C-alpha cells in the first residue's frame, strides 16, 4: 500500500541519508566525472571527510586528485552530483586549507543536499517506515492486529501534512 507521495518519499530518503552524504558524490569538471567521493565521516563541526576514488584515464590527474588538486584553484570549477539522485547538484562545497588528512581522506565543508528541508512531521514518517520494515513475526501478534490502524493513521497524517496542516473533509 503506497502511502507517501513520490516527492515526499524522495525527501525522506535524502534526509535519512544525512542529506545525501551516505550515498556519496561524483566530482564533475567540464561535464566529465573525474572522481567519486564515498564513505562520509564527520570529522569536526561542519567538516566531513570522504574517500576519493579517481575515475579518469589520466594518471597525472588521478595522482593530483589524491593531493594537490584540492589545494589550489583547480577544484573551483567542479560540481558535486549525488550518486543516488543525479538531479541533486552541489556547487557550494569547499575543501579545507589542508584538505588531505593523514588518513588520505578529503576534508570538505558544505557537501550536502541543501534543497531539502525537514518538516516537523518527517521524523514521524521516518520512525514509522523503520517500524514497518521490521518483519511482522518479530513485532508480536498484538502489533500485527494494529498494523491496519497504523496505516490509516499514517494516511491521515500524510494528507493533513501535505495539505499544509488544514483539515480536509469531515
């Protein structure tokens, strides 16, 4: 039974993935994918680090992507495209002054999907989705009997929230 609209489902997936960080990013320069960023780890407030995986046939560029590329102005024309949602493009991310950590990871700030904002009721939907993903036999018989009412309650919440909080119908 489909309860959420496609756009609401997409927004929840982006929020659940830490605003796209968990899916990773492609680095695009002049319309060409030159690298993939994966395995996001939070380093400090506002700073995340990624593993850089070069994707070009140019061995010199591949080597620079692991170091000097991020320290000069060479990166400034790059766009970051979500690996999961190709229409999500980030142009405002920037590397740190010393962007390559001792671990070889790239330190960036601002690489997240800022087009999506969470609404207060999104957390309710995400909780419900996680609860619904648990197999029925592990929840117990009492919850199996109540699952229909959960679906009806969620449908009401969705229609209420997508209508801007106004009561519709009677």
